[in-house]
């Protein structure tokens, strides 16, 4: 015969006894069973054999009842401990980012109770926390197919959609959660976040306000309102750069850039630059348009026209594709971004095509490592085309912070890099460039940057560059 383990059932039953009346009824019933089955027969036998005072029998009855009460209380506490231990174990493993151990515990509980949707929901949460978003989505969908009445499960499904960039589907799932429980401040705040991502700023503000009405201490609602009040759509940046050569006069250029994010999906950049080289002046106007998608990345196309004066390209055209990825289970690498682009430069005496690929690795503690490769095809009048490779690596890191001020730095190294924006920097030469810079964030809306670089060229030539810029967001 197969043995049946009654301990989980007994623990569930005993843990449900949470009021004094039920506890008293159960202890009284057990007391009567003990008295009638054990105490009375023993007392009658002892009364027959010995002379026992009446007060002693009464004292024994009191002691029996106290012992039964203490025993029941300890049993209830033990039952609750057994039930809650596996959840506490999962939480501790999750806090330590030990995803395999957490999943092993949850899988064990699912095997014991495969129809328990609460246990299945824990599995879905661990899958989501560990970065297995697609598996978490399937688990939540399976749960909701059986029991679609828990708003927490709808909110969990919305979280998986948000992580996958499917904001509209996340909003629908949150709507289902609110239909079940419209007084949940956390769901209101999550819905506000989804609306903000879709560009519905007024509706998002209303949801964040409703979240704070339901729970004035809700941090997501408060942060959401602050983000809407302080969200800037434009950045204006002005900068000045100077180049000093050991074989020619110094160059200087200055520029003004206006970067605008009109909606979460559309942005533009407009720039005006001026150049001063060897007594000649040149001006350039550049414009670009960017289309962004949370799921597919960003595409940028643009061009430039110039009064070149033989110093800079007369015309330019370019496009770029940018896609980012996140790592949710890694302690060291938080995500990476890949940027591919092509840029055409048309000089009066040369045509240049560059193909660029840059990979940005977002590391822990705010560090960022950039690796870039460029292939340049140069074609001069009267000569054939020639390809030249170059590469660059850059490391950005935080230095210190106090209140809202931040100070960060960067170092970089480049091999064979040529700046095709000026005519004296194209042609047949190789180079090594070393440099670094600082970025000081004055406020949440203002920052100052500076850099210095030294380029060692072939033919005993060298270039030293310095520059700074100031940016303000509004």
C-alpha cells in the first residue's frame, strides 16, 4: 500500500486557524477526548488503589488543558513555518542572484502541487527576474488560461511585454488587471509608465496621480510625476575645438547642435559648424532624422551641405542603424549596443566612403566600453580607389558624485583613425591617437565636457587637439 504524507494537509489546516474562537473549540475538543479516554479511567483506577484528594484531580485537569493549548499553539506555528520556508528560500536565492537554486526550489514545489497557481506564479516571477522573459511570458499565459482572476498575474504578464518592448500589449494586460482591482496603486503606476512610453503624457500623468491618491507613499507614482514635469525634449550644445600641428598652422572649429526628441519615436538633429584653417573659413549645415522603436532599434538618415572653400567636404550623406540589448541576469555586463553606419564625403578633389561599426558594452557601476572599426574607401581625382582600416576603443567611467552633480571621465586610443571632415586629414598616412576627457554634470539639465588628444602620425608629424562643450536640456 502506498503511504500518504498527511503533514502538508495538517499544516495547511492548522495554519488556517487564526482566530481565538476556533482555537478554543479545537483545544476544548481535544481536552474532552483526553479526559474521557485517558484521564478518567486512570483516576478511577488510582482512586481505587490510593486515596487522592479532590483538589489534586482539579489541578491535574488544569495542567492537562494548559499542555494541550501550548501543544496546539506550537503545532500551528510549526505548520506556518513549513509553509512559508520555501518562499523565504526563494527570496534569499533571488537576492543573491542564484537563479538556478531559486528555480530548483520552485520546480520542486510545482511538482508537489502542479495545479497550485500561486506556486506557478512564483515560477513565472523567477523566470522574469532571471532574464528568461519569453519563458516567463508563456508561464503567465498558461496561468491566466486557467485562472484569469488574479490581477498580480496580469501585471506580471505586462512586465514581460514591457521588457520585450511590446508596450501596447503591456497596456492591455494592465487594463485587465485594473478591471479586477481598480484600487491597486502599483498597477496604476505601471499603467502610467506604459502610457508615458507610448507618448501619452497627459494620460500617464493622470494615472500617476491616481496612484498617489490611492497610496501617497507610492514611489513609482511620485517618480513618474517628477519625470513628466522634468522631462526635456531638446538639448542645445555649443562647443569649440582647436588642433595644433608641428607641420602647419593651427585649426579651429566651433559648432552649435540642437538635438530634439519630439516624440518617443521621432527625433531630429540640426547642427551649424564653422572652420578656420590656414587663413581660410568654411561653414557647414547638417540635419538628420531618427526613427526609434523599442523593439527594432533606431534608424538615422541625414546629410550636410557646406560652403567648403576647399577645406571641408562640399556635401555629405549618411545613415546609421542602432540596436540595444539588455542582460538581466548578469552581474558584470548590463547590456550592449551595436551601431552600424555609412558616411559619404564629397570633396572637390576626392570622394570618401566610410563604413563604421561600433559596439558599446554597458558594464557594472556605470562603466561603458566602446569598440569601433572603420573601413575607408578613398578615391582622388586621377587615381584609383583604396581601402584603409582604422579602429578605436574608449572607456568611460564615473569618478565621483555629490547631490545631483556628477563627474565622469574617459580614456581612448585609436589606430589609423582619420578625420575626414577636413581635407588635410585624408590621404596616405597612418597614426596612433591617445586621449581622454572629463564630463561634469552641473545640474540635471546642464553639463560641461572637455577633452585632450595627441595624434602621432607617420613622417614625424604630430597633432594635439583640445576642446570643450556646454550642453543644456529644456
